[in-house]
C-alpha cells in the first residue's frame, strides 16, 4: 500500500471511530504548517549567519592584503543602533589623526559582534583581528540612554603585542543621542587612540614639540565639557597635566601651567589616598613640579614651600611602594656583595703570601 493510501485509510478510520476527529486532523495540519514555517525561518537565519561569517572573513582577508602603511583598525558597529556606529566611525576618521600625531590609519567596517565581553564574543573578535593582521579591533553595544549606555569594547596590539596577547579594554560612553557632540567625539577618539598608543600617557616618550600640541588639544577637549564620566575626565585631565608640566619645564611655555596647578589641587582635595595611592602620588609630583616652574618665573616663597611639601609627601609615598622596596632590597644586597669582594681583596693584599 502506498503512503498516500495508508494516510487516507488512517483518516477514514479516525473519522469513523474517534469523536471530533475532524478537529484533530485540522490541528495536525496547522502544526505541520507551523513546523514548516519554523524550519524555513531557521534555515534562513542559518544562511544569513553563514553569509555574514563569509563576508567578515572576506573583509578581514582584504584588509590583510592592503599594503598601505599605518594602523589598521576594524570596527564592528552595534547591531541595535546603526546611527551610533556611523557616529563612531566619523569620530575616529576625523580625530584619530589629531591625537596620533598624523600617523596614517585605515578603518575597516566589520559585521556586528553581540554579547559584549562574553568569552565567545572576545574569541570571535580576536580571531577576526588575527585574520586581518589588524592593530585594533573595536566593537560596540548600546544598552540604553544612561551614562554607560554606549559601551566600546576593544582589543589593542599597542606596544608590539600579538593578536593572542592583545589587551582587552572597555570605554563606557553615554547612550543618549542628544549628547553625541563634537566634544564627545574628540574625547572618545582620544581614549581609543590611547589604547592604540599607550605611550600617550607618558609625555617623555615623544618630543616636547609634539607634547605641546597634545597639551593644546587636550586643553580644548576638556574646555568643551564632553558628556563623559568623572573617571574618564580625570584620566584625560591627568594626561593634560603631565603634558603641561613637561612643556613648561623643557620649552618654557607656561601657558597651561595655571590650569595644571588648579586641576592637581582639585584632584588632591577630592582624592582618597587609601583608594588610589598611585594617582595621588602622581598628582603630588606634577603639582610640585608645576609650582617650582611657576616660582622660577615669578618667585613666591609660599609657592616654593607648597612645592616642597607636595614633593616630600610624594617621596614618602614612593618609599612605601612595593616595587621601590624590592629595588632597595636588591640594591642593599648588591652593595653587601660588592663590599665582601672589596674586603677579600684588601685581606689578600695585606696578609696574603
């Protein structure tokens, strides 16, 4: 008997012997249609995912084949907000050259990565980064309109790292579209550039002339009052102060000095030494150095005394640093070993045969 004949026989038996069989048959038909639709949807979603994966791999391979010099940055915009992705791309295109001292770069748009900092998401980003031989992979997610509603996650090879060693970082920006101003674009671009070039936090790593321009740019950035968290603002202020002090010491340009002194005093007034000892010590060092430069230009005994007090507190804090203690211990042991050798030599000269 054929399958269709068997099905017809079963249907006739149900209609004859089972009350309400017509409804059962109708229900079965509906379920079959629903199952077929779900299967079609699943196949379509799987096809889209496969095509997306192939497209991302193609973009990564294409980026790798480019021989253009400079930084290669992959950007995966948030799937929830395309406008946010366009804003981020435009911000980096405009301001990355400003904070990277004109270094060339290329931005490659990739498919969205969902899941934030989940291990699967990070592994997927690291894999794409390795295929493209990129210097940075940046992906974003938008969770709301709050202070952390637009989160930028990234992997950076800044400092000569391999893709497997790339540092993971997160920069939390406000999610509201109303605050996506030019000032916020500059702030986001600088914070991302810092991940790409960690030496930006160390003014000694660049020529003083470049640091003078960086100090000017950071001063303008802070004056714009970008809608960022107090933590991010404090980070940018610290970089501005470090740059301003070096410019004043080496180039004699005291233009940013008054702002540095005000910012470092405010930081020390608000900071908790127990919670953030390293930043407090750094603030004391910068304030003390800034006050000394100010006193050199216009002598004031009270200013010098404040500088001495701040630098003394900074030195005391450094003496308690574990690394400083280890270095002192190693130095003491080295001195002891050298003293033993010198003593042995003197003994040999005076009493040796």
